[in-house]
C-alpha cells in the first residue's frame, strides 16, 4: 500500500466528468469537478436535485450507478487511481477503507437478515476481524451511536427497528472496518426533524472519535452547517462555490449560494381568525382508525375563510389520517366534519359532486399524483369538464388561464406528459388541477417536502398568491416547521393521534409550550454552525432539571 | 415535441435483429392470411388430383389424403387458424382484462368472488377441460372460440389484476375517486393506460398458446372441422406420409412453430423496451 503523497490528502479528484445514458446516447451530467479531502476532514456537498452531488459521492468510491459512467478525470484515493482500477482493487477498498451510508436505510438493509449479520459481513469478508470479534465490536459501536439496548438491538431484523435507529445502525455498519472515508448520502432526509437531531449528533460524534474523513451529501444547508468543516456548493454538475463552513455561511460569494441561504425568508403576514364567522371547515371531536385500532382521538380544529391552518407532527402522528377523514376516504367512528356548519357525509361516495368539488387535495408526491399517461391538457381539463361542464373553446380558454395562473407558458406545456416536467412543475400542475375545480378548501399534504428548497419556496409563494386571489382556505399538513413559519395563520400540533396544542402562529412560536411542541420547534436545524452544539448542551441542561426532550424512538 | 408515430419509428430503428425477423414473419403471415384467395394456386377444398401426390411443378407440395393441393391448404390454413386464434385471444382479453380491472378496482367481495371462480377454473388442466366441455356442447367454431377464450381469460385475469393492483394504490387513482369519477372512467382512463404494456406483451404470448390449443384440438378432431383447411388437422390427416420419409405433414407444424417463435421474439423485445431496463 502506497502512503499518501503529500499534505495528508486522502482523496483527490481532478477534472471528473460523468456521463449518463439517455434516449439519445450519453450526456454529460458532471462537467469536470475537482475535489480535495484531507484525512479526518468532513466535506459537505450541497445542491438541488440533479446537481450531481450523489453521483460525485459515489464516484469517490470509483463507482458509477447503472446507466452512468465516469468518462474523464482522475480519482485518487490514498495515492491509488480508482477510476480505472480493477474490480479486485475497488472490492478490497470498498466497505473496508471507504464506506457508504445510503439515504434510505430501510431500503438499504436486507429485510431477511438480522442487523448483526449484515454488520459483520464487511469485517469478516475483508479479514479485518473474526465473527465473534465483530459482534462485540458492533455492541460498542451501537453504544457509541446512542442506540437503545446496544447489547441486543443487533439481533433484531430491520423492520423491528425504527427509521432513525436503522440509519444509525447503518452508520455503525459503515464504521465496522474503521474506514478512512465514509460517504453519507442524505442520511437524515427521510427522517423526522426530531429524530434527525439524534442521528446527526451520533454521526458527528462517531466521525470525530475515529478521525474518519467524510463526504456529507445533502440539500439542506442548515444540516450541512452542523456537520461539515468545508462546503462545496454544486449546481448542474458544476462547482458553484467552495469554502470553510463558517466563511461560506458568513460571506457567500455567489448569488446562488446567497439564494440558498436566504431561502425561507419568505413569510406571510399572519391574519387573525375572523370573529363571528362560521368556519369553512370544521373537524369536531373526530375519532377514527382502521379496524379496531383508533388512530385519531377526539381531534378538533377549524379552518376559516382565506386562512391557512398548518397541522404539524412527526410521521405516525396522524396528520395525514386527518386529511383522509376530511376527504371521506376513512370513515369516522365518532364526531363529524362540518362544511360551513353543515355536517358532511362520512364517505366520499355519499357526497354529491358539489361537495366533492369544494374540497380539493394536493399530494406530497406529484409523481404519483399525476397519471403518467395523461397530458397536461387532460389532467387539468378533466375537472373543468366534470364539475363545471366546460367543453370546446370555453374549456380551452379556461385551461390556458389556469396555466397562466400557475406561471407556466400554456403553449409550451399544454401537451406535455408528466414525465416531461420537473418536480416543481409537476406540483404546479397538481395545484392547477385542484384550482380547476374552483374549490373553497384545499388540503395540502406535505406539498413541498419532496422539492428542493428554492423550488419549494416558489410553490409556497404561488399558493399564497392564489389564496388571496380566490379566497381559498388551506389545510397544510407538514412536518417542516420552516413551512409553517412561512405560510400558516394557525398551527395545530399533533402527537400520537391527538391535538397537543393549537393556536395562532405567533403564539405557537413563543414559549412556553407543551414538551412535545418544544421538542418539535427546537429540532428544526438553523444555519448557525454552532446550533447543534448549543441545542445538545441546552437539552442536557434541561434533562438535569428533569425535563427530557427526546424523540419517541429513543 | 415528437409525435407518437415518430416515437414508434425511432423505437423500431433501435430494434434488434430478432425482433425485426419476428415482425417480418408476422407480416408475411398476415399478408398470406388476408390475400389467401389471390396467392393460393387452387381452392381451399378443391380436389385437384389423386391422393398423396408427390411434390411436382403442378403441386409444389404435393396433395393431401383427399387429393387437395397442400400449398393452397397451408395458405388458407393461415387464414383460418391464425384468424380464429386471433379472435379467440381478443375475446379472452376482453373477458379477462375487464374482470381483472373490476377485481382490482372494487376489491372486497367482488375481488374475492372473481378470484375464487378463476382459481377453480385454473385447477383443471385446460386441454382436458376444453375437451370435456366441447364434447358436451358440441364442436362448432363458435363453441370452440368461446370455450378456449373463457379458459384462457383466467390467465389474463390473473395478470391484469396483479398489475392493476399496483396502479390502484397510486395517488392519481385516489384523486380520480375523490373527484367523483365512475368505475368505468377509473378503469379505462386511469388504470388501463398504465398497464397496457404488460397486457400487450401477454397478448403475444397468450396468442401463441391459444394457437397451439386450437391446433391441438384440431389434431384431436375437436377443433376446426373439415373441410376447413387448418394446420392442426392437416398434420393429423397426412401423418401417415411421415412413415414413408415424406416431410410434407411437418410443414404445417413448422408453420405453427415459426409463428410462435416469431411472436416470442417480438414480445421479448417489447417487454424489454417497456420494462425500462437499460441493457
């Protein structure tokens, strides 16, 4: 094994170009990127989807996904060229000296094997240690990563462990051979904010402890600010800006970086609840669930005209179930849903066309909410035809007006299929489809959580504009408190199927709170690089006083 | 923006040799079937010579057990056998896909009822079942088409139900339901377009099996009835020639085999293209 050539550089990438296969042949997606990583350094790669950050991260292992190829440049890991290295060389390095942590641990673990079996595979294969040794090592690593019951958790199957724990188990697995470099590909993106904290703290702690170098890939600048020593901002396969974390956050040089930093500065002025007006939609004492297990317990809140109510809570809190009850997909056991004071039939099949029309829904994943075989004109045209009976020239006219409203050029987009649109554009089409029905209430289920921050902000601005134009009421289901801060008039906090707290936005963001609200609020990452340290210190202090704020699965 | 025609042309341009070969063969069969009266030198049931005449300039493939021209009968056989198989497969798909879509969309008891009926039907070997029913209801063309179509629709039902289940859970189907759309709209506009690729591939394969079933039934004397020219019964009628080293009876059998292979080539390629796999 050759030693590092100079100045402790572990990874040195020069002029890396990566091509992806398309219908028309190979197209370049990364256009010559240089990257240096010192031993023990944590480098953050940040950018929107399609920026090439994951592809570059994998290339650091000398790996290209199916349909991709590393077409030019050099990747030197510890003095060894990886781009054209033989399969034998890379096999020896991967898992042993370079490890990878995927975004979705649930999908990356084999559900048929226990965690410990999957953990020991790499060290035993690489001959680093024997099976018994690997097992005892696993327990100490699990402990270091703050997993509950480190002695026994390894003997469970992936589905018996929560998402946040699984992500930490995966980090432990990556560390099993004490690699020189770990690549973290959005390890916390799929997690709740409350869980994210624990995972971030655990990862950072472990990386520091073993002096491991890391490449941390994410689209969330606030997260990377906590983790990285240095940040590289990528866009369209090119480097935009690079710098030490603190310098970059304090003085961004490029406009794109500034935009990323300023995202979430958008804020709607809070409107007070109108007095003496019947709410457009009211959920009154609703208890509902599947079979015998009740998911919602006595849930009540009101949505007034032209107001936005945000329903927040972590996954499993029942916030999406509330939407299913309101739309009539899930029958109510007790209580009722009232529209302008009148109770609505419990099942959507019992509601008439007009009741269905007034209540529209926008989904989290625009990908699955649009029929891939229907063109934009059909997607938006159908509600016009179905609810309003528009046909021919009238329908065409309205269609174009709707596309104008969502700021999409009618001539260019009217004949496209969903597959020919970007994520943000798809979500706009979903908004237009809801709008076409001329509704009064729109349920927005995590509508921005699958989008890049800059795109998400545009969508929020659009929704706000439409709200004022058409006096719409929104129910905004989200786990992202930044979204709440931007757009909500009132906030309803849900936890385990119950409403924990509710009230106007400004009040909700002011202490004191219910423990759970506090946990939720304090868990939203901030751009300040010291935020995580302060938060952890603060929580420790509070724990000493007997008030423990911790995510449910810890 | 590329139109659908341009797209399919481009797709065709990238097709492998096997698929092109398959398409060429299928094209030849279709032309032969449609233009049989123009191509065939003699009539379908016309007795033109003595029995079992050898290959000659007058009778390129000799004559059959009744003195009818073999070549002409093979050409007409394309029309009859392929035509009947096509009609049967269409009917099987009509029944199977509608039932499958209903089961997937309605779920609950409708799904249970349809699925259990299909289970029972699939439990009996299809050829034996077909023979049994045909001996009861009598062997004529309509009965045969109906029986084979119903028996084969069970497989179509299974496939349609399975692939439709994956689509039914999509948000856009939920959105259509919440819009108040009827059952037919959801089935035909929201689900069917998204499962048409596997169904089309299955159509090719199912066609082969139907074709083989018809030939087998004809060979057993329960399929297409004489004097209609049909490849299956032609093999049976002239089978004795094999004993004398004459390969003529093998030709209709080879025609069946070739079409089956050709269709499978095309289906393979089509499946590969629509599955979205890159190499």
